[in-house]
């Protein structure tokens, strides 16, 4: 497969928010000059939800700059 990342958690609780994010991410393209990644595993009960890990630069202000998890690159739904 393509280069990517594995997201894990040290949480002892089985929180839905954490389960949404943990998994294997594969490189899918670039955004704001950095690579972005998509989670490969489906989310049980929410198979239609996609999860991306992407970088957003400071074009919208410093508070929005950095790495984000979201249901689309640059979308309004972020975790």
C-alpha cells in the first residue's frame, strides 16, 4: 500500500469519538502543500462516514492552522 500512519489511543474507555479516529490511514493527496490521509477501516454502524487527516495552513487565521481530523478535507465537521 501507499505510505501512511496508524492512529492509536491510550484511552481505557471505548469512546465512540476515539473509535472514529483510530485506525490505519493511507496517503490520498495533498492539501495546502502537505500530504493528506484517509482512514482505511470502516466505522461500525457508520460505514458511510469517511475520516481524513489533513493539514490546514494559516489562511483562515492561526486558530485554524494545523493538523485536523475531518469527514472531508477542509470541511466543517472536524474531530
